[in-house]
C-alpha cells in the first residue's frame, strides 16, 4: 500500500526521459548534450502522425495540397506547439530544406530526381494495395526531449491542433475517428 500511495502521489512527476535519471557526469549525458547543441532534442524520437482517408490519394495533386496545408499549419503553430521541424511528402527534408521542383539537366540528373521522388513517396505514402484507403505519414520533431513530461503533454496539444485543422478542411471529408491519427 505505501508504494501504491507513493506512485499515485508522484504520477505527474514521472519522466520517461532516457537520460534524465542518469548522473550528470555520465558519458551518455555529455554525448547527448553535444548532439543537442547542434540538433533539436526531439530528433531522438520524432512523433509520427498517421493520416488515413479512403477518399484522398495523398500522392495526387489533391493529396499533396492537403499535406501542404497541414504542414503549413503545423509550421505556423510551431512556437505554440514547440515544434522544431515537420517532414512530410511535400517537405521530406524539413523546413530548412524545401523540396525544389528542378527540371532539366542531364538524363542522369533527371533519373536521379525521379528515383528520389519515388523513394520519398514510398516513405511517406502507402500504396493502395498495402491497406484499405490511402495512408500518409507526417514526422514531427519537438524542440525538447521527446520523452519528457512536457513533450507528452505537447502530444495532446498536437493532436488537438491537427484534429481542429482537419475538421476545418472543407475540401476533404475526414472520418471522425481517423482525424489527427487518433
């Protein structure tokens, strides 16, 4: 009984951080600090948002438009949601490296671009033969440690923001249980 009371009392102070319980002089803590000096802490565990809609082919122009809207919405909300980066079919390398629509070049350059686009599409969009309906992913990197209590709370705010955005999208009907990745 005493352990149950202690656990219930400290439930909101639990941390799932991989490094938060280690001594500060541990080499893993120092290494993580060095990495975080150059990259957002959320790179250690990006959040993958899964969207499914049987009416939208995410690889089509219409689907790309939906993803551009959602990606833009998340980028505009990045301060509020503590998002460091958003990656999707329309922005596979994140905010800092927008996908360019290059044309021309040698045959080899055009072939490399086609292969790259195909790989990106395969990474972010399922084929219809894989599942019922179309499925796409959006990877979100938080600014803070993804396993901290704050990041877990950020996940709730992220889900609500995505649901609100999708519900306001008048061009596409979203199933209630699927909106926001549930």
